C-alpha cells in the first residue's frame, strides 16, 4: 500500500471509473495540484509513447499506471470495527465485553485491512462499549498518513428484551426512543435496531418490529434536528415498511422486505444496504448439510433476487458488508459484496458509484470523497488490471493514493 498526501502529481491511467456511473474511460491523464484534481483528460493512443518518455524524464512527479484502473476510494457503509469475522467462539465472546485498550490492536488491524483493499472510509454500526466511536474520536484525528475515515454511531438502540444488546442499549425508563437518544451522547449518526436476525431454523420467518412507525418517525425528526442521519437494521416486510414510512436515511440488510417495499425505497430514494455477503458467509461457515447452512444459502439467494429487483426499480444502493459478523472479514469482504452485486445484474460502473459517490453522500463525506472530476479532491485507488478484472483485482493489494483534504 502506498499513500501520497497533498502532492502535485501527473498520472497516466490505463482506465478510469469516475464514480458517477459513467462508462469506464481509457488512457486518461490526471493532473493533481495541491491535493485536488486540476484536469482529467483522455489521451490519444498515438501520443502515448512520447507522453511516457516526456513524463518519465521530467523533474515533476509522474506516475505511469497505464496497466491499471483508477477508481475513487471505496467506502464500506456497514462494519463493526470492534468485532472480527473469526470462527473462534471464545474469541468472539471476548470481543463482546472487551475494554478499549484491549480492543485497540484489533481495531487497528481491521483499519489496516480496509486500507489495503482500497477502502478509505467506513460507517460503523455500533458496539455495546462504543469502542469504534472512541477510536473515531480519539485515535483517527492523530493519524496523518492515509487514515481511514470512520463514521461511528457508538451504541445502537434496541427495545427491552429484543435483539441487539451486544450492539448497544435500551431506552431510558419512562422515556420514548426520541427522548432517550437526546439524553445520550451522540455519535456521527444514529443506529436503530428495528427487527431481529434472520432465522436459521425457519426460512423467511419474520420478527415483529421493535418500534412503532410513530416512534421511528419522531426519532428521525429529532435526529434531523440534531444534524444526525438514521440507519435502521430491519428485516421483514413490516419492519422495513415502518422504517421507510418514518423517512430513515438508510435501511440495513432488508432481507425478506418484498418488492412492495423495494418500490417504496425507490419512490422515496432511501438508500438500501443489502449486506448479502453475511448470509453467503454463514452458508459457508455453518456445518455442511445442516438445516442452518441450507437456510442461510436460501436466504442469500433470495437476497440476490431482491438486489436484481432493486436495480430494475431504481432503488439507490450502497455497499456494506457487516464486517465483524461470523465469516465476514474486514476489508476483503467488500470485494465479495462487489461480486454479489455483479451477480445480481449491476455493472462495474454502477457498483463503483454505489461504493463511492453515493456512499460518500450517505456518510456526509461528499466534500472530501466520492466522484473523480476536475476541482474535486483527489482520493482514489489504483487497482491492477482493466475494469473487467474487478473485484478480484482489489484482492491484489492495490496501491492506494489518498490525497486532498
């Protein structure tokens, strides 16, 4: 991994995907001044030999990536930095109750893995000790050499006696959800757990919503007044419908939401983050031939069908992996999720947009990350090979250049 900050630089790229959903361009010359893209121009193949000789003999900074593809720095919109994807049950149990000092080496390891795979920002979905939020507030600002940008919620909110205790906290007694969150230290965004997990005993079984539509609506309005976006863990038709009606910023997971809810997401342009890789990983990690493994596989396949429908309906999607879940490893799981979007019918350019421009907007990072264009910050990844080798090429340790603010 290589990083360059605030350099004047000229780069020749064999291919460029700008993150806007536009088709990939070939033979592109990027000029960078003071950390921003000054120009992005196509080059006539006939002048390439002379350009290379001139560039490599120049005293100015010149990089030849004519055998590589440049894409904007990637963003994973759903991770859990304090947890790992290990199958070691004892290690997973320790991670649920670890102190910050013990968690810090593991979090740093996860940060390194994200950067190695071209990921420059993540959105954390919470942990009971607010460890990721503390890392984002206390550690990240002191990292000056290509730091991972971390957006964290701290603790997620769940109903008393319902799923989610390992991710956060319940309401303050006598207070509503909206009232509770204003009494609690805020993170970069708010995470609400609206449903349970997917059943691995009964295919498609849905849990009732944890909070009413009215409670969610009040909470979203309160969050907006505080300048916070709301991400909602929701599986099943009713839980997702309530989240959409409340006007949340993103629906996480959304298994078994059904096409009616997909159409609502499209109509309201609410972001959906499918995290399909989670069920693919469970199907792989659980004992072969078991009921649980079979249901995980069927649930995964059903999610791919929903992703295909989402593209047809125009649902805005972002990539998120839920890294930290069993078998879902930080950094290298994003290429896996990328591949699943390909299998669902998305183009490479559409997927890159979902993981860059749209994701940056969702995280409030659009001023520093996202699409590559003149007068925009230069924050990009150099990936070996042509676009058609994505996402496998992301596993080949791309050279990472993070420039700009």
